[in-house]
C-alpha cells in the first residue's frame, strides 16, 4: 500500500499537546502499574453542585420537550440569571438581551473571542506566567504574541511602564486574569482601573478571564465595574469553579452589545446551543446565596492549610494572601528546575503537582498545588512527601 503524503496544516506545528493532556496519560499509566498517584495538579472541583442544581437537571431531562437544538444565545432565563448574578455580586448592570453570551466553557470563549477580533499578524498581549491556552489559541490564529511580565517583586501585577514601551500600535488584544492563575494574586479596583485606562488610551481590547473570584476571596470584583469598561473590555466568567460545575461546561462573556454580536457571528458558525436541562440547572446554580459560598470556602480553607504544610515540607515559600483554587510556591534555590522538582515528587512520593514552567518562563522557579482533592488525600500526600524527603 502506498504511503500517504497527507500533511497537517502548518498551524498544528505551532502548538504542542496540552501539558495536562500529556501528563495525565503518564499518571494514568503509573496508576495502572499500581502506583496509586495522588493528584494535586488539576484545578477540577471534586465536589458536586448544589443539590437543587442536580434535581433541576434531572427534572427537565425527563421531559420530552427539552432535547432539541437550543438558541445560540441560550434561553432568556439563563441570560437573565447571569445578569442578576452580576448585579447581586459585582454591582454591574448588564442587558440580558444583548450584553451576555453563554459559552460552552471559558476555554471555548478564548477561541471565539480571538477569531472575532484578531487578524493574522495582529499583536496579542499574553501574561507570563499565564494560562497556556491564551498563547496556543493566539498562535493558531496566526497572531504575533507579546508577553508581558508578571513578577513576584511586583505582586504579580503588570508593569505598566513596560507595557507602555511595547509597540502598542501593533497590539489588538490583551489577556488579563485576576484573581490570577497560577499565582493567586488578587484583583483590586485600582488595578482594574489602570488596565481599563491602558486599553482605552491605546485602543486595545482587554479580555478579563474571571473564574476564580468566589474561591477563598471575600471581595469578588468584576472589571466591568470600572466606569466605561464596557467600551474596551470583554469579561468571561464560569460556573466551573464557583459552583462545582466543571464538567457541565457552563460559562459566559459580557460586554457591550457590538462586541457580543461579533463574537456570536463566530460562535454560531462553530458550535450549537447547549443542553436545555443543563442551562436551566445553571439558572438554579446562579441563585445560590452566600451560605453556599461560605460552605464551599470552608472546605477549601481547610485544604489550603494542608497545602501550606505541604509547601513547608517541600522547602517552598509562598504568599499567604493568595486567592483562588491553588497555592503557588517558590521552589528551593538548590532545586534544578520546577519540572524536575515536580517529577521527583511524582516518581518518589507518588504525588502529582504542577511545575510552574508550563505557565511561562516567569513560572520556572515555582510549583502549583491544587485544592481539588479531599482533605484526607492531601494529608496522605503530606505524609508521603515527608517520608520521601
């Protein structure tokens, strides 16, 4: 048989397989060999949504009239629930008719926003360290990537003098993420004001990825609360972390009506509407009151204390003011690299943690511990690490 000469598109060579996709296959292989790996790597909540959310899903899934294709913009009830949620928790007014677009997860939104606003050759500002998908999607779109530094000595905030020195006339879009992943740096209104001002003065679209504002954080903030932000900002939000609905793929973006319309043009040509019972269940999730978040955060607070003890056992240092679903720590000076440090823990202590290098060069001397394992499992991970070191 003649060998095929079919080659992939050039864009395939611009990206690598996602680190967690590759590493989790290795973890699965180790588990198949009986190694019993404790995973503190992925930020996937291990607890269920509110019982009322699951009940709503089941109720509507049993109906005969809820299984058809759904509108690309989602049902009115869902958009109204997102608007009510933003008003209640962030003090932001959104028009549910044209300023909100449901998404099949925030990761999907990164692609759709990029395709809607970025031409091949346009510049995109990506944080270092930052979520790897900002970089990979920009590459797939043929954008020119400009990384901007987030550094420990600057509290993991942008250096605005550095930003002003960049070729801003070539830059179309800037990715922002606070509370920050992976560093846990909190958002402040003052920081958001500076970022919005930067975007307005240079005609740069600011995209704020905001899924962590309810986790171990007493002051949820939206960038859209800044006066005039809708003119230059798109904000994404998600129920994955805040409502334990990661597998449900329920997220949204909010901005002015024109920006939302442009994203919808792209989205409606790529995917279809979501499962109606899941969207109606999301409406129930968005009604959760402060008791829900208090209970959820009490669990994460206990886990966070164990994660801090793990960092101490590893000889790592960390900022206790961090927010969000992870703990970010600096590895000892004697450690060769974050990758080798994390692999040593994986192979010898049988605990999987995330090396910081995957988030960019500024993450090279750091590791990240997820809080998405039971307190008992985290205590066991601590015991294994102490016995290994």
